[in-house]
């Protein structure tokens, strides 16, 4: 794993996407993985073999089909800048790794990749713990792992002949319990009386009620989500602080209220932070990225949309920070003038 320290430059980590790796990524992955400084601080072979990226990608796709490997490319501005992955998933554990292309070091991309990878793995898979390996002295990656809650469990000299003299590699481990205590994460929402009472209490609070004037709609969804919908708590430090829901929408129904051009299979999303002291910390942006990473796993979803009041400038800033753009302005009753903001989920052709 590697990410060296250099001055931050022209990439905003908030708009980096994780896409399942595809054969079309091979030329770019080959180019970035062949850089000597990337090879020197990762487990990549030296020299990186011709055609190595395509072989790796084909093995990764086969591993995804088996449920043992989940490999992603990091994409920003339509360009692949690195990879992150979980390998050898079995019996409640798996190992993560990542590397960032040399031109993009020092821009916090490794932190973004590792954090969102770990969050998605713990949310979607029945994992008890994750592991990682890091070269002793790779300070940036050590800091990333420590920041996520990984702790060292052992160290040993590498037997890979590419490192002469031999280097020391440390094994790290992150149990689910430790992650859950400190992470910003999405947790299952069980529609029991306690959960619904918490949600109803939030909907009465002025900072929520102003933007959700029909609480029964939210509570009805929460009590019995539609077959094409789902919901999660937004959790910080092992405590629910917000609510997020999503569902598939029908293009004809949207057209009937003036929202033309939204493709079938698109997903509508809503979220709010019920604990006022948690607002303004970027939690909504992080929650949106987590649900986008989840929905991106389903190639049949073309687009995700959110509706917000034209007066809710804080929500608009958060949605734009997560890569959403305004596509319509309309006035649904009883909400008044609103913006429909959307992000496309189908990856542009390479």
C-alpha cells in the first residue's frame, strides 16, 4: 500500500468514485502500476510484467464472481488514479490493499479509498475483521491504517527478492467492533417501535421539520419500505445521528410531475441528520458517498437523484460536494420550489 506525502493539488477527494474494476481499465492500470516508486512501496511485482494488469483484472473479476475478491479503481474526472481491493475473503475475514498512481500522491486519495472500502465491506459482508500489510517506514500508509483503527499484530522480514536488503512488513488488524465504535457508517434500520419513535422525534425538531413537512410520509416508508427501497441509520461513534432512505422510481410517475428525462430504474434518495450538533461536519456528504458506493455495485441503476428546497442552501452545498448537479427545478406540493439534483451511476465508456 502506498501514498506518499506531497502538497495537495488539483484533485478534490470528495469527488473520487470507486468503480468495480473492468478489463477496459487494463491500459491505465498497467501504466500506473509500472512506476518504480509505486512498485517499491507495494506488493506489486518488480518489474511489473507486460500484460500484468489485464491478467490481474481477469483474476479479480473471477474472484468477485466467487465472492472472495472485490477490486475497485479510483476514478476522478473520468481518469483512473489508483486501485483499492479486498482479497481472500473467507470465514469472516479478508485483507485490504490499495495503491495510488505516482502523479497523485499526497492528495489524501489513499485515505479516501481505504475508508470507503472498509465501510462498504463491513456493511455488505458478514466480516468479523479485516487485515492489511504495510512496509515499515511507509509513514503515509501507516497513518491511514492507524486512522481507520487498524492495529499492528506482528512484523517479519519480507522474502520478496525485489527488496534488497530485505524490508520489514507489519501485519495490521481491524475487528468489526473497533470499527463500529469510531466510524461514520451506515447501519441497518429495523422498523421497531424504538427506532420509529427516535425517527418521529427527529422529524419534530425544527431543523428537520422545516424541510420534511409531511412526517407521515417518512414514517410510513420507515415502517414498511417498498420492495424496491431500503433505509439505513447514519451512525457516528456507534450512535445513530441521521436517517437515509432510497427507492427505485418510475419514469412515467416523474414525468407526470414535470420531471422529464429521468431514466427508468433511477433511484430517489432522502437523508437528514436528526442530531443538530452533528450538522456542518460533512457527515451527509460521507453518507451519500457510502450509499453511492453501494448502489454502484448494481449496474442496472443509471442515476441517483435527491430533491431539496431551493432555500436549503446547506443541503445543496453537501449534495454538490458529493458530485450531484441540478437537473430540474419544480414545485411539488406542499414543499414549494425545489431542485432535483442527480448523479449518474453508469460509468462513462473508456
